DNA sequence: CTAGGTGCAAATAATTTGCAGAGGC
DNA sequence: GCCTCTGCAAATTATTTGCACCTAG
C-alpha cells in the first residue's frame, strides 16, 4: 500500500510521526492509544507516550483517523482512509467489533431528526452482543480494513445492479402499457438508459471480483432492504394494464428519487476512486430521469385536464 | 412521587443512600457523578464522593439507573424507573439530549444482526447535532423524565389505535369481497374483535389525556413509520374485487404478525402499569388472529386443491 | 454481633501539559 | 532562525480502593 498521498492538513512531517502513522495504518481493528504506543516501542524505544497521543490527535484532526468509544473508559482509533463511516457490532466476549452500514437506518434517523427539528451531524450506532465466533466457535470470513473498501463497493454495486434491473423492467413494462404516445417515448428512453447503466455496472462488478477472488464470500457490509429486489420492483408489480398513466409516472418519480438519494449518499462516502465517480454520475442521471418524468407528468396532466375527468 | 417500591436487590438501606437516591430521582436530564455529588453536598456536607460513586454503581446494578456515555470522558446516569430504554439526540452546543425510540430502526438492526449471526443484547444510538433551541432560539416542549412514560404510552396508543382502525377496515372489506363462505365468517369475526379493541384503546387514550392536558403537544417519542396509516392500510388498498381469497388471508397474516411484534416489543418496555397490561394482552390477541388466519389459509388451500387451479 | 455502608486519603488509569531541547524548512 | 515536534516528568480528571470506623438488621 502507498500512503504517500496522506499527511494532509498543517503540521510538519517528522520521522517519528511517520513511524507512528505507518504502524497505525498497517494495523487492523481498533487500536487504543496504548496499543499503538506498545507497537511503536517495539520498533523504536525513543518515543514517548505523549507523542503517540499527540500524533493520534493530529491524525483525527487531519481526517486520517477516527476516534471511536466503546464505553471502555478509553478511546480507540480506526483509520478512515479508504474506509467510510459506519456502525459497529461489538462483541461483549472477545471485544472485537465488526462493521456495517444501513441505508434504511440512516434514512429513518434523518426522518426522525427532521420531525424533532434536530440538525444531525454524526450518528453513532453500537450494537453490543455476542458474535458468531464466540457463540459457536465457527469463525466467519473477517471484514478487515484491507477488504472494507472493496466490500463496500461490492455491496453498493450489487444494489445498483438490482436497482437498474428493476428500473429496466419497470420502464419496459410502463412503455408497453401506457396509452399516451409521448409518455411511451419517455418510458422507452429511460429503459434504454437503464440498460446502458446496467452494462457499466456489471462490467465494474466483474472487475472488482477479479481484484479479490474471495470477495463474494465476504459478509454484507452495506444493507439496503428497499433494494434487495430493486427499488422499482414494487412499482413494476403495480403496473397493470389499465393503470392510470399518471400513476405510472408518479411511481417512476418516487423510485428515481429514492435511488438518487441512495447513490448520492454512498457515492459521497467513497474515497476518491472509480467507485465514487460511477456512483455520483449515476446519482446525477437518476435526478435527470426524475426531472424528465416530472415534466412529463405535468404535461400529461395538463393535456388530460382539457378532457373530461373519468372516474375509474 | 412515591419511590418506596424501589430499593430492590441486595444492599442495606441507609439514610445517606436514601438521600442520594432521592436527589437523583428528582433530577431531570442526565447527571454525571460529580453533578450528583454537588447536589448531595448542598443538602448534607458529610457525604464523600466515593459514596456517591458507590451508590450510583449500586443503582445501576439494581436496575434503578442506567449508565450512558456521550463520549465526554465521563459517565452520565439516567433513571430507569418508568423510563424505557431509548436512543438519544445529543446537542453539540448545549449538551442536552432528547430521547426517542423507533420500532423500524430496532427491527432493521435485529435483521442485520441476524444476517451477521450476531446475538444482540443492547443497542446504543446517539445522534449528535444541533437541537432546535440552539439553532433557532425557539424552544420546543420538553420531554423530561416526568412526562416520558406518559408520552411513551400516548405514542404507543396512537399507533395501536391506527393499527386497529386499519385492521377493522381491512377485515370489513375482506369480509365483503371474499367469495368463500367460511373465510367470510373468519374475516367478520376478526372485524368484530378489532372493533372491540378499538373501544378499549380509545377509552384508555382519553384517560391518559385527562392526566396531562399538555400531552398532545409534546413531541413524538416512539416512531413507527409502518403504522402511521396503520399496518393494514397497504393491505386494504390491495384488496380489490376479484382478489384471490388466499391472498387476502396472506395479507392478514403478515399484518397480524407485524402488529403482534410491535405490541410485544413495546409492551415489554412498559413498567408494570395499565399500559403494559393492555399491550401484552393485545399482543396475544394478534397472535390468536394470526393463528386463526393461518388455519383458515391451510383449510382454504386444501379445499381449493381439490378444484382446478385457475390462472387469473 | 456482623455484614455492609461510609469518609477520607491514597491509588489507578487515561490523557494532557509545561518546559527545555532537537529537528525540519 | 523560527516554528513545530518531542521526551520526560508532573499535572489533571474521572473513578476506584484500602482501611479504620459506623450502623442497620
């Protein structure tokens, strides 16, 4: 690994700081200040505890590390490089912790904060309990620092693929069922777009697998229930012959909004990488789709307004 | 308030401990050990810091208090009497915290833990940010210790009423639409049950309002998105003429399962109270309903199996 | 009478700070 | 040369413990 791109914000470089930083980044799991001090002393005895504390503080300020607190009465630190913010499952027995993200949980919490007129800046979720290994002795594939970014990308891509597939199915069916000629064209265009996206995503997914042959066996990191079957799946099911064209547009608008939100949220969590680029591009396209659908919705409603309203 | 029912598990009573305990329980918000020590010294100077620490420890063991840690490098304590486990919105500016519960978030986290084969025992959620008062100067109705239990009961009852209302609508419509005579009877019976529950719930809700005239103005504590419109609302919408009777039964089964889970989860969080009793009773009834529906489902399927299958 | 509770002071434990000297730019 | 980093030891903060003494049951 190459960390040379690091050492951002203010502060001189120094051989001691470099040593501490490199040892920290090589470690997996969450180190306490003292864990790191011990490691450092093993390499070079002439480094004081205070320097380790000061360096950790600097790393946190510089965004290289994040402080985490599992209520042990001391802080632990995790590298943030190639490692998005996440939540923790903390084992009460072996004191190790495993990481996850949930789009659904984050959305719910944002909604709750909004109701309470609270402007959230950061959310900590710690689920304490017993891990599989401590309960059954059977050890699962670990999700260590090295792998996290790839697993994150893998999960995000899987969700994106499911979304695009279901979007494709939705727009294809919508184009077939809609009675309005203009609406049909819009749906057809979107179906083509989804098809193209899908190709890009699947290629990127294959590339990712090639980088790590065990990748598909690693546990899920990013949970997004709504997208297990694809965001549009529900909408597609509701698209039956005779459905109101306006309804179809509304379903499409809602789905595009949801998927835009998803791509945006997690695109932003990627480090600068291919994954980030793909995600943010897709987020933009979803917004364009939504705008297209909304324009079409308004237009159709206006045209319908001129006719007599029909009760279904 | 009467705390005399307290002082459970081992330990002698002593005037000092009583003094500390009572001061603690009278306080609103989350006290640090030192906050409490200061309060205690104001009443009686002859009490040592160590006693306060020891008493807090005892209170936590006895289940009178809960330790909370907002990462300030010291612990805070909150009373647990008439105060269910909850999550926190913590203001970075005024350092006060406000509480909430979300059935949806809890469900999602349970599901995630299950996927990871992790047996959860306790979940901590802390949302850091800026509260309304610090942002706009406009202060909202507080949700202090005194009120929490009633607000909890209020929210739970609101959700229960919405659930029963939507259940009533669902079963009424299902009874009307179903073509099978036996199924019709089942749906009718359930509709009657829901009607009866509804009466009980609404009476209890009115009683609660009478206890605290400001109750309806206090902010939401217990969030349950699925039940905003009632758990059955979605199912009712899908009940159209010509729907497969089996489908209707399946929808009912799923809804009863969801609402059983809800009543059970939060019934258990109530202290011994009227609310707890109502909730657990209702949880049982939902399970009975589910069993009834499941039996009917099996029976209907068997009877249908004897006929030719028809493709809709 | 005796297991626990209590005050006080001293001990721990994690982390920070003061200060004199060393090192990067 | 100046400003920051560093080591060391001392300070700070939250919490615990040892011990002689007290008190409820």
